[in-house]
C-alpha cells in the first residue's frame, strides 16, 4: 500500500470543492454568453480567481492538519475567517499584479 504525503493528500481533498466551484462558475459565464451580457473575459477571470481561492483555502487547511470531508472542514470560525481573508488577499493581489504587468 502506497503511503501518500501531506501535500498530495491536501490537494486531493481540495479538488472536489474546487471542481464544483469551477463548474458552477462555467455555467454562470456560459449563461452570460448566451444572453450576450457583459465581457466574458472578466467573467472567466473572476470564475478562475474564485476557484483558485476555494482550492487554496481547502489546500492550506488540509496542510494545517484539519479534517476535510467533502465541503466541510473541522476548523473553528475564529481561525477560518482570517485564513479565508489572507488567502483571498494573496490570490487577488497576485491577480492584480499579473493584470497590471501583462495586461497592457
């Protein structure tokens, strides 16, 4: 029996909620495309950023050793909200940097 390390196990546990979020965002962007609303690139970037935030949050929580089951994490709220804030800030700061650097 092969023993998995902490990193692959955290990624494996973070994948299902991320795939679900990405799928929902793809349907939202497709709905906007069918109706002809707004800019599809902006919708795709927002969907990708949200999916990345979900993956990074579940990945970090899994690495920290908290129990992840499906879309539930056994972590106290006083630790979860700051974690979500930090992960969101890092992902969005990186996205803004990349857009300002390569978006011209």
